[in-house]
C-alpha cells in the first residue's frame, strides 16, 4: 500500500497544487503578514530621503520573474512618488525593457508625475555589469538618450546627476546576474551610493551575508517580501493577494514531503524498499516516466 | 607572425589590461578615471559583438539539428521561425513597442511564454519534493527539517498557526544560512582571485582556444 502511494501518478500532485493556488486566489482569507526587519529597512530608508532626492530603480528581471518582482516594483514606485523623489528607472535585462517601462510610466501617471521632469526611464543598454561602471563614470555616456529618445543630460529630472555618485538610493529588483551583487561590486563599492535589493525567493538566501555586513541596507525577498512592502505603503496589491495561495501551496508541499517520508519508512526495509529504490532512483526511466 | 598574433599578442594584452585594471582601482587620479571611462565604453562595444557571436552560434547549432533531422528538430525550426518573425517585425516597428506588432509579440508571446515556463516550476518542485525529499541519511534529515521549517515560517498561515515559526525561519536565514553562504562566498572569491592572477600572468591559457 505504502509502496503504491509512493508511486502515485504525478498528475494527482499537479491537480492538488493547482487547487491550492486557485481556491485561495478566488476566495482569499487575508491572514495577517508579519513585517520582517530587512524589508522595513528599505522602507525606512526611502522614508528618510528628503523630497527631490534621486532614487534609481533598476528592474533587472524578465517576464519569467514578473509574479514576484513586478509587485515589488509597483510598491516601491508608489512609495517613491508619494515621497516626491526624482525617479530614474532602467534595466540591465533586455527582455525586461517593455515590462519595466510600463510599470514606471504607469505608476508615474497614477501620481500625476511628468516624464522628464519628475521621472524618466533610461531603458536598456548592452554591457551588463559594464553599464554600471559606465554609469558610475559618466551617466550620459552610458545612456546618451532615455528610452523615449530625449537627451539624458537635458532632462530636468537629471539636473545635477552626472554619475552614480549623485544618486541617493539605488534599488535593484533582480532575478539573477546582473543584479544586486553586480550593483554592489561594480557600483556601491566605488561610487558610494546606498543600495537596497529586491529579489526572487530563490536567490534571497544568497544575499543575507551582504545584508548582515551592511553592503546592502535592506532586502525584499520573494512574493512574501513584496507583500510586506505593499502593507508598509498601505497598498494591498497582487503580492498580498498571492500570499494565501502561497500559504496553501507550501502546506501542500509540506504534507507531501511528510507523507512521502511516512510511506518510505513504512515500506519493508530489506526487499521492496531496495528494489523500489533502484527502480525509482532519480533519473531512472521509471522515475522520468512518472 | 601567426604564432605571435594567436598566442603572444593576446597574452601581452591580457597582462597589460589585467594589471592596469587592478591598479586603476587604487589610483583615483583624473587620468586613471578617464581611462576607466573610456575602457568601460570599449567593453560594452565588445560585448555587443559577443551578442552577434551568440546569435551566430545559436543559428549554427539549430541549423545542424534541422539538417541532420535529430530527435526534436522541429523545435529548432520553431526557434528559427520565431527569431526571424521577431527580427522582421521589430525592424518594421523600428524597435518601438507601443501599439506595434513588436509590442504585441512581447506582451502576448514572450511575456506569456516565459511566465508559463516559470509557473510550471511550482508543479514540478512539488512532484520532485514528494519523490526525492526523503530522510535517507542524517544529512538529508537535517535538510528536510530545515526546509519544512522554512516553508512553514515564511507563509502567513504557518505564522498564524505557530507564531514562533516566522522568527525561527528568520533566524535560519540570517544566522545558519548566512554562515554557510559566507563560507561559500569566501571560497568563490579566493578561487576567482587565484584564477585572475593565473590568467593575467599567462599560466591559464584555455581562453586562447587550446592551440599552442
């Protein structure tokens, strides 16, 4: 019996996960979300910036990471525009350009901000981490024009900003490299601006050493981090809505792991488990087939 | 002469730019800063050519698959067709997205396809967790317990049921995980420095293509 359950058709698991995602999205419970200190630190730093300070948001992700990082971008931009900061948007990922432009210009128009005066979107420039060095040396050389073809040096929003040295706060929303680490190594280290990060849940644990040493001053990790930031800015959006679904899927996975181990230990030790092990070893044809 | 151009000249260039790049960081003189500005522009231009090389390589690999009719060659044809359509529509739209065919491809094809691929991961992770996450050894058991604590403590339902779950997950991330990651980072950094020194001094030459 236990052996049979261990060999359960994976489509059953797929259906369980689909239901665990769909039902909470359709009928949300709205459980309270605790604010973690690393997310609060990003919020507090933006709160501490005086109006007119320069805030650079680098949207270093592609559509694959949209569910986690797009809500962060929405929450951060809302916060920055509420605080009347000068917002500069950009991306180091070519496939994220259209998406990044839409979120920056969309949130700006909701706040009645004028393009070129209160905000700009620089777009994408090839070169990965070299773009950061180039921006640190001469911002207008890295982006002679913004995404809309206006000369960067002539934009009122860029007044007094010739390099990254004049930027007050940079937040990189990253799904990989180039991302937060690149902004630290090639940017903050040399040009001295303050840096915060927003990343997918997969890469967030890798950035905790940077947080601990103050190399980044705050970290928004995954959908959970995005939901926390939405609560901080008082704007419950897609991240908060997704947290119930995440709760349910996590619990389904925990349940599956516990069941899997229970069945594993219930399976007779010498005979069938060793046979099952050989047949179901990861990568075996039988395992792949299921 | 050929040997000089193939081996000696790249080695000299690597040595000069490697040493100059390392020294530049510690000499913030205006001349040194101007040189860095210039080099950073060069690097971006060179990377632009690398992109062309990448596209050429992609075309070559998929052309070979189509020509030899290997299993799944149809997907290579899809790669070619999608790339050609995107390039033609992109050039036709002059790279503009707003209200153009290029924007339509981006929003309704690329965005949707990439989102779908990533969303499917959740289903496969759940299936893989059920099949493979077993306490076969002490180490696997430690990993298993840590994973369950993390999954429990990072969602509102977990914290609602056991209020201590959140702080425990936070402690795992900021103490245990940080200590392990820091060790890995130090190892990677030392390895990176050692490899850089080997490349600058011409001890590591595999980037030359393996010809002597």
